[in-house]
C-alpha cells in the first residue's frame, strides 16, 4: 500500500510540474511574441482619461495601430497616448479634460497672452458643427468646449495636444484629423458619462491648420467672405488706417474662438480681432490678456448658450521680426468702428444680445 501511495504522490507531482511548465512556456510565448504587450496596451486604452478615451482617430493621429496610454501626473482626467516606438518614430499626444468651473491649466492660458504678437494667437474652426478650434504654434492643439444644455453655467473642455508628430506619417492632414477625432469624440463620451447634455458635431473628416504665413493668404478687405466679412463696409476706413488687406478663417457659428486680422500693404498683421464664447471667454477673462499700455478695445455681449458673457477684443499688433508696430499710429476711432461691426455681426450669428463697448484701463 505504501508503494502505491508513493507512486501516486510522484504522479501528482509530475502532473503539477507538467502543468506549471506548460503555463510557463505559454507565458514565455505570449511575452516573446508580443501578445501580452498588445493585451496590456489595449487595457491601458480602455482605462485612459478616467475611462473616457474614445479610440477612433488614434491610428491616424499617431500613424500606428499599436498605441498605449498612461495617466499624466495624479489626475485621472489627463492621459498620454503614444506608440511603443515613439523614441524612434515620434507619435505622442496628450488629452486633458476639465469642467469650466475648474481653473484652466496654466499652459491652456498661454496663447491668450500672445494675442498682441502678430498672428500667434490665431486659431481656425474645427468645422463639422463642433464647438472647437485648432491652434498651431510649432505643435498642434485641438480645443473643444461642450456647453451643458442642462446646466448653462457648466461646460466640458477638452484639450488634445500633439506632443510629437509621427515622423513616418504620409500627410499632416491625416494626423491632424485623427487628433481632432480623438479630442472631439472623447469630449462627447466624457460629457455623456457625467450627465452633461451637450450639442456635439459630426464625425470629423478633415481638419486643417491655421495659415502659418499671413502674406500668402492675404486678400483685399472688400473681398472678405469668412470671419472678417463684417468689416467689408469699412474697407475704405481700413485702408486709410494702413490695413487694406485681410487674413480670415472660415465662418463658423459654433467655434468658441473667432479670429480676423487686418493686414498692411506689406502683408503684416496690423490689427487683430478676436471673439470668445462660453468657457473660452471665461478663460480669456481670467488673465491679464493685454498688457497695460497696449492699444486695444473690447466689448461684451449676452449669449443664449452660456451664462458666461461673450468677449470681443481688437489689438494693434506688434511685429517681433521688426521689433515694432506695422501700423505706426493707432486709430482709436477706426478701432472702435471695426470692433463694433465685428461684435455686432458675431452676436447676430450666435443669437447674442446687448453688445456693450468698453474702454480699457
């Protein structure tokens, strides 16, 4: 009997050892072939940005079907998505989500401080019915601000920053469109998950960068058709003020930031006009956006989409290349007329009311 018991123990031991060896070999195979890494990376995407990350567009944004995510800092609302081979081929983006009743991250406020410097503060509308825009200042950023229709004092703001362009991408447009899709669809998903009833847009199929060179996009103000169309009737006054040309963007009644630039005969931005709405207007007003002494004018209006007043601003622009102002003498009367025409037109497009002109301190 002892012989049989000993034999059974050896058989059990061999069986357990065989199972453990098989499991080890399977684990080694999964690890060495990359199956485990793929599974782990897919799991990281599912939990990224508090579980709100929408994965549509990621492949285009990073030019790879194999991407992974991790939290940024201690916040569940910010995540970094990159490729395993980012060090060699680039391809990384960061998404940040916040509510408008929270303070904006300091880096999100930086562009507002550049408004008086040429076209550095420019942004182009995303299109597709999305309340968002795209910036480009060496790196691309997409911003979406979804107003909660069930809480007029609240909005979800999403920032998508392309930290590294994928070096092996065929076109910039596909990367930028992917970034736009990831940011907009993540914003929509997060808003729904947190009970924010928001008006979103359509799936983005094309996102274009703002013009990097004002001179190549200039046209006479009298021919304006987009964001500067309200100033066509002031073409004569604008010419007398030294800015007969215009740099504009597609007209869009959804974007929370609108830009219009008036150009000198040399194609230099001389005056810049900006409109801000909702959460973006709140962020703009949270900083000293124009240094004391700058030549500028401002106005506000009450809009139905948000409890936050819309803000309209005009600056005389500084040219860093020449260390001076392309428009040598600031015309307060022209600035007031231009801003009033711009603000009235914008307010009408949005259903806003009570445009009020203000003077800067």
